[in-house]
C-alpha cells in the first residue's frame, strides 16, 4: 500500500512535535511546517494526500489557503483545526471545501481516525478518475481495510495473482470473496482477458453441466443450436465459480478432470476440447466437513485447496468499519450531497456483530441515506437490531453525558465485547495498546 502523505501546518511547536511522534507510522508519512508561507513553498514542490492546517497562522488565515490547496492539489482533503471554534467558521470551512473541522484541544486518536477517513476519500476520487479515463478494470472493485488481516490478504493476492495456480477463497457470506477474485484477475497476466462468473448454487444440477461446458445441437430436447459454455467463454481469462461447495456431486468428477487436464467435453459431443483458463473458486461452506459427510469429492477438494485465501468476518476486523463506511458513503452519496455519520452512529456500527458482513453494512448505509432527513446520518436512522441493545442499556441514563464519560462507557463496552482482550479492544477502537492502557488507568477501569 502506498504511504499516505500528510502536511500539518501549525505555529505551535509542541503540536507539530506531538503529531510527528504519534502519527508517523510506516503507512503514513508526516511533514510539518509553522507558517502559511512555508506551506506555499512546500506545496509547489511536493504532493500531499491530506493537509491539516490551523485556521489562525502567524502570517495568514488557514481558510484563505483552501483555494490554493484546491488549485494545486485537487485530490487532497483538508482538515481545519483551531482553538477558537465557532459555528460560522466551521460552516465557512466546509463551504470552501474542507473535509472536516476540529477544535483544540483534540486527541491524537480522533485526528488519526479523521486522517484515515480523509485518505480513503482521496483514494476513492483517484480511483474514480482512473475509471473515467479507462485505466483500470471496472470489474475490479477496491479492497478496503487497514487491519492486519486485510493487509495479509492483499499480500496473498499480490503473490498468487501472477501465477496460473487455482485459488480457493473461503469465508462467510458477504465477506467479499467476489472482490478478492476480481482483484486476482485484475493483477494477473490474464487481466486483458474475460472474467466470467458463475454461482454454482443458482442453477439446477441438470442444467449446470450444459451451462459450464456448452452443448451441441440435438444433444437434448430444446437444443436447437450448438452453444458454447462458460468454460469456453473464459478462454484466455479467468473463470470464477462461486459457491463451489454447492456443485452437484455427479458433476464434480468432470470438474476435477477439467482442472487436471484443461480439457472438457460439451454435452452431446464425443471430442474433447482444450481450454486455456485460470480457475478461482469460492465457498462459504466447510469443504473438509462436506468431504467427511460424503457430499464433496475428496480428490477435487485437494485439487482446489492448493492455495487458499480465507476472509475473516467483519466482526473480527472492526477497525476496518470506519474505512468501509467512508468507502460506501462515497459511492452511495449523490456527487453534490456527500453524506456523513454522526460519531454516535459510528459507535453503533462498530459495536454490532454484522452477521451479513460487508454486504450487510453496505445495505444498512444505503437504507440510512434514504431515511436521513439531511446529510448527517443519526442513530435513529439505523435499523432497530443495531441500536436496540444499546437503547435498553442506556434507558435509565441521562439525556446528555459529559464527553469524558461517553468515552469511558464506550471503552468499557468495547472491553466487555472482547472479554477484556486489550489487543482486540485497541484494534476495534482504532487506538494503540499504549493509549488504551493509559485510558484504562485514567478512568479506573477494572480490566
């Protein structure tokens, strides 16, 4: 992944030093300057993805820099910070094109979350522009996430894509197995060839053979002409067979032979045909258990299981939820009316277990856009199953709590959710273990 480049403009040396210390990580390169003049010089020489600027600078107004940023770095997002926050200045900043507006004092954790969301929007804008220019495959949606699990999956895709090895993608429904398959194709030497998709659970077993391999005229009643199957249509490209675990057992032997010999026979034809196709498979089933139960061909299972990529459910990578939200809102929102989440709404989304995984998250956000009365998505716009438990637990709570108490309760809930596991809790909250330990001690939490 290309490191995010961040420019921070602030006249307070202590803030610049703190930002460099806390936010500079391998995937984020941070540069700081103390004035508007220094920023102008740097912008002329370097490119940045996200700019964080104080509104009050010793030699100018941060708001006055926004048009210059828009002109010279059209893809960059700008975050405004100030110690003199007013509604008027916030509205003006947003109207001029700022991504977000935060007031001092602020926590590094909050700034880090906003930075990552802003960078996700930058990446989305660049991706859309390349789409319009025809430089990327429209069938290869982006993989979104910065969790360790997602980084590992991206590494596996990059390693296996250049080879013609068959790939088995496993994981619960809705985790994005089709996205992984499309990225494998897009990064392979076959990317200029076709990418053909078939869900093995969508057809009756007596039609699947002719659908896959094709048939000749007169092969069966209704076969009035010879027709090519999906295998032939994928010649020179990739054939993605989704839900391979639902393929009828009587067809699995033919599939095994196709994998081993790269030859197949159309229905009603005696002559075998050779095909040049790369195969990618996916399933939500436990194929090893299916083999034990006699519902899946053992030899085919071992032939499929040469290179496996397993996608974890969304509940095991909650730290990716804010980025996924930003990604989906960017695609679902009208171009001139970008929607955003209230902080409490994101809290509900992070706490939910998402049995439908990423697909369910996208569907929930689409529903929220329809129900929202403005461009800010509030907790009441969410389905009841996402907020019911939290409503019950907070039924006797006061209508408004101090900010530090909201944070204390949220950390306590997260610790309960992960049974006191501090590593997983820190990941879900989007903060470091060190920061979590400090907050546990500060709030006197018994974990």
